[in-house]
C-alpha cells in the first residue's frame, strides 16, 4: 500500500482537480478516500450558489483516488457511469467528499460518494460505476 504522500504525488498529475479546482487528498486507502475543497469565488455560479460541476469534480476525483490508490497496478479504473443527486448547497466553507466501495468485481465496481459541508450536512450523493482497464 502506498503512503498518502505517494498517492498525492501521483494524483498531482490530475491538474484539473488539484490545480484548477483546488481539491486536496486527505485520506487514500484501497476502496476509500476523502478529499477536501475550500470554497472560493471561482467555485460560485452566476446565481451565487456553488457550481454543480464542483460537486461532480470532487466526487469523480474522490472515486479515482479510492479506486486507484494502488498506483503500481498494471490496471487503472475509469468512470463508466455516474449519477448525482443534489440535496442542498452552500456558498462558503470547506467541503469533504468521502468515497466508499459498494461492490468490487473483476472488471467493474460500484462506489458511493457523499459530499458534506463543514457541519457534516450531506449536500449531494453520487453513485459511480467504474471499469477496470489495462494501463497503456
């Protein structure tokens, strides 16, 4: 199993999530991850709420970290399908996304990712199906 710093170094190459959006990996274990984001002006949409793409980017990144934390594997798992349910929004604070494995098969997997506000209110839930493919 890789250290948290090794996983962070590997996923630093996901420049959209880490540099553009500003998501930070907090915990990375096989089948589980936590990522965090401090909301700022670049995350707010035209009507003053949090842009939906921020939630989806966090969920997708949390899934990627949880399912691919074994960075030395000859395989990588990519998103095959995702569905997102928005429950409420926030405009300030820090968000935490937690990804958990629901089912791990030979070639596909299912994960559930929830995103929480500072006060641990669930803001949205994502269900993602992944497909395992050989690295190129």
